[in-house]
């Protein structure tokens, strides 16, 4: 049995380490490896007011994560196989929306746009997980 990498580096179980990059003896979630640095750069830029127009926030915060959510649904419902290249590309595409969203939250923790987007995507991403678990239990 393979030793599990620390949770802060990879939230995947050993059977899903194909979703990770190996760095030394540790497995690091591939999505996180690309997503969080890109998100952090955008977050810092947004806090320094180096960002797209604030008027675009409602559109970009909602639309940029859509491809990641479509991929999430497709994978959890068994309609698409995992692809490392697709995962990285879609993660980097969504990162600016998350970075700007987090900047909005840090500047105003009660920001309604931030919380609507977070709640909306939380529900949208929970549905295929529940459906996938139900489907696997039946099989």
C-alpha cells in the first residue's frame, strides 16, 4: 500500500494520484498546482487595482468557471475521462475569476456578488457528486 501524501499537498487518495504531479516523494494535486499560483497572482493584482473593469465582474466571475463546472459534471457522471491537459487549461481559465472574487471578498466580506457566485457554484458542483454516488451505489 502506498503511503498517502499529506493532505495540504494532495487531497486525493492514492488510487487518484494520476490527478497529481509528483514532486520529490510527494504527490501534489495537479489542478491546485496550477490554479492556486495563478489565482494568487490575480488576487494580488486585483488588490493593487491591476484588473479588468469592475463592471465586468458580474460577467467574468460567473462565466470563466463554467468550463470547469462542465468538466466536473462530465467526469462525475462518467461522460468524460480525466485529462491532465484539459484540467490544467480549464483551471488556469477559471483562476482569474477566483482571484478577483477573493479580492472582492477581502475588500468587503459581505460582497453579494462573491457570495452568490460561491453559493451557486457550490450547489452546481455538489449535484453531480451526489448523482455519481447514487449511480455507483446502484451498480
